[in-house]
């Protein structure tokens, strides 16, 4: 992840996302697929967040707390010692398979939807977080974009967790879905999450390998694994994953093997 000052990184990301999304929404006419929409997406939080990895995501999720629905707190540090262990996030179990499929393997119709309704091209599709649309939560998207996700069989929980990683949520919305505790355990507060003049926690500029084992477990509950946390291109890891697991795309399952 970019090691620039967290505040600078977040606000630059926000400005780029706003400019790109508004430009795309105004320029594209989707009438040939789902009709026009005047809805304009708007980001709810100007921040870039955490990164995680596929191997740990699959292995930890399938083994940790297998007989309970809470994460253990044995290695809790001082910043979270008074927080209760969060329940496991049910959204983790359902990954949008198509989003973890290479552009070259999409059908021509799927490419048309991704391009005209969601603003993707081959580069932004094969590189997670490269398309500014992924900075927005599902509710922050236009009707046109939601139609595109529906056509690609990506649900709201799948988008918000596995693609957006709750990046576009306000803090109160995080509380509603119960993932604010996970973020608090990574050092976030309501103030640092929502306001650009408050320094973000260290995880904002850490790579997956720099995270503690505890932080990796928590990040998994936000649907991150190494490759998505570090924003690695699909082409660099998807083939190896398929060779080991025999599936087209990653999906959380206790039966899956992991790439070491």
C-alpha cells in the first residue's frame, strides 16, 4: 500500500473517486441495457482502509472459532482490551465469484455490463480497487450501477464486504451491521474514520505481512485476504489458487486448501 501520509492518501483518493464516478455517470447512457438514471453516487467516507490476503483469509476463516460464532481475544492489545470480541461476519461466507474472474474469461455480455454500467475496463477489473466505484458502498451507487451488479449476480452484502470492504460506510452504518468493532480493533475510531483531519491508524499504510496475526484475523472479517489487502492484480495469484483448489474463483469454505 502507498506509504504516504494517511490523511493525504485518503483525501486524494476521495477527490479522484468523486471526479471519476461523476464523470462516468454523466457520460454514459445505459438506456440500451437498463434505462437511464439520474442518481449520482457519493462517497460516505473519504478514506482508504486495510489490506488482507487470500491464504490467511481461507485458512483462518475455516479454522478459527469453528465451534463458536465469536473471535477469541487472547492477543488483544491495549487499544482494544475493553472491547468485546465481535461476532463473525456472515457476509464473509459468500464471495461474488464473478468479481474474482479474469476479464479475459468474462463473456462478451458480462464485459458489456461491466463497461457500460459500472465503468470497468480490463485493467480496472483485473486490479482490485483500481476502479473508483469500489470506494462506494452499495447504497452509495446509482440505480444504473446497482442494475449492473444485479446483472452480474453480485448482491449488496457481497459488494459491501468483498469489494468495498465497508469503505463507503459511515460509522453509524458500520454499527448497524456490526463491523465497527472489527474496525475498532484495528485502531479506528468514529473520528478517524469519518474526518480527514484526524490521523488514521497504522494499519492504513501497512502491508499484509506487516499486520499481526490478530490483525489478519480481524481483517478477514472485513472480507480481506492478502491479495485484496495488498491490491494485487488477479493475474498474479488467481491461477495458483485455482491449481490448488480446483475452483474458478475464491470462495470461503472449510473444505478449501490454501496456497502457501
